[in-house]
C-alpha cells in the first residue's frame, strides 16, 4: 500500500495510546509501520532532503497536531501519552481523525489558521508542513535542473570544459583553478579530454571525457573507447560527463570492467551544479526552526 498520510496516522496513533501508558515515538513508528503493512522500501523512503524517513516524518506530524489539539501530551523527549480529552474522544468511536476534525478544539484553531480553497475545503498535505516544503523545494530544484540542462547544451565546447572544471573543483577535486584549467580542455588524446587531480595533494589523477551532446545518448562504443584510453595511460579512474544520457549497453559495460568509470548524465550534471552552486545563484533562503529542548533543560 502507499505510505499513509499524517492524517491517516492520527486515529491509529490515538488507539495505541488508549492504554494510558507512556509510549516512545520510535516504538510507535515501528508498530504503525507493521499495522499499515509497509514494505521495507516504503519504510525507508526518504524525504527529498534525504535527512529523514517519510513515514517517520508523517507520524511525527500526526503527533504534533494531536498535541496541539490537546489529545496527547509530550511527557519527555521522544515520548507521549494520551490525555483525558483524547480518551474521551476515543469513546466517541470516531471513524477518522483529520485536520478538519481537529478544529473542534479551540487550541488547535489557535495554532493553525484556516487555509481554505475556493470550494471551502481545507487543503492538506500528505506529510505535514516539513514534507510540503521539501517537496516544493525538490520540485523547484527539478525545474531548475531542466533549465540548466538546456543551457548546457547551448554552451560552446570551451565554456562547457570550464563548467566541468568549476564543478569538479567545487566537489573537492583538483588543486586549484590554474592547475585544473591547464589539465582540462583541448587534450583530445585517444578519447581523453582532460586530467584533474583526485585530491588537493595530487596523489592520484582522474581522466575525464566530456560530451556536450543534445539528444543522442552516449553509447557503448564511446565509453569503450574511453576505457581503452585509460588502459593506455595505465589509469584506473575516469569520469565520463555528458549533457545527454547513456544507453543501457553503455551503463552495463562500465559495471563489467575493471577500471572505475563514473557516468554522469545531463540530469545528474545539472543536479550536481545546483548542489555545489556552480552556474546558479541563491534567489531566496528559508529557515525552518524548532524549539531547542536543551536550552530549556534546567540543571
């Protein structure tokens, strides 16, 4: 089944607390995952930021909303228990609990302002505010990646080589811009476009092939030629970068050879440029803050 929304988690979470005992969030998350029959893949699915699991996040927001409505209380860090109000609600045997339902409690209405669509129904997200923000952020990043990829296809070969250098330096490769700039661009020797240091001390080198292609994917012959060039240089490591994509045969080939060749396609190239701030600029910055529990801990 699909990962349940934070609203779908609310009533099952309340029912777990019906025993009036203190419950740890870690145990509750595991129990709910079992009750919802989530697969290991669904259980481990991450938010766009990669910093938290989707299901963990949704259970956390379900508890937060229930707390704001006075239905559960936080007993200590990572633990909660149901309140008398929560027990009274369970006696009503509600069919479901969702955000709209929680507005019956004044405390929740004070916490969360109404957000209604033109049709009068409240808009709710499957995972709460954090997931909504991260999803919106990822959507903006994906859109930017498409725009970057189109821009890359229009660049001159010389500028594309410079972009490759800037990116690899930003990722921690190479010594400095002068060294890298001399090493990349215009070599064109047996399928190798450039060489860059694998580290700032120059203890190892990485050979580079860059293809600024528009639509045609890079096939096995091109990658095979690059692998042969590496062997001719007695090299073990290479990076093949393209603004296009790779055929399945090309990807299968690099996984079957001894040399370590990393294939970076156009989408990955654009994503790396965004992650390492190459060719992009920050338009806006948003901070999501939470209470620092340690600050309020009394000695």
